[in-house]
């Protein structure tokens, strides 16, 4: 049962990383496209241009969290403890970032859920894999 939970956690972590890579693309690559800035509640191209540096930087934070998961997955094969530590650190950082998002603006509940639910489930699955 423990190994099934670990595999489940790893798969959920990879899915969470994919979401964060997608957010990176939106924030750091496609920010000034009208379809993207509307998703983030911006009202004009001028607003998108003004906030572009902030979004660019924020996008890289999301990418680095996803890279943490990717390296954690790779490490599982070589050093299980290091891989698990990195997976838990990365997924829990995603969860905490989602909590900061929703506590700073309650209207961001949907966005926080998109960013935080998969990594929360991943971290829980990984943690529970130790108890069985």
C-alpha cells in the first residue's frame, strides 16, 4: 500500500508541476496576449504591459517549483530520501503559495485551488506512504 501511495503522490506531483509550467508560460511568455491578460483579470493591453515585469518574474517562480518536482522525481531513482525531500518541499511550497494567494485576495479562490489542490494531494499521498 505504501508504494502505491508513493507512486500516486509522484504522479500527482508531476501533474502539479505541469500546471505550474503552464502558469509559467502564461505569465512569462504569453502575458501580453489578450486571451491571457483577460484570464488574469486585466482590462487592457496597457495594464498587461505595465504588469509584464511582475508577471514575468512570478512566472519563473512557478517554473522553479515545477523544476523542483522534476528533479525530485529524477532523484527518487538514485537517492530516495533526497528525492522525497525535494518532492515534499516543492509540493508544499506550491500549497503555501496557493494559500498566500487566497488569503491576499478571496476572489482568487479558484486560482488558488488550481495551483494548490494537486500539490496538496501529492504531498499527502507521499506523507501517507510512510505510515503504511
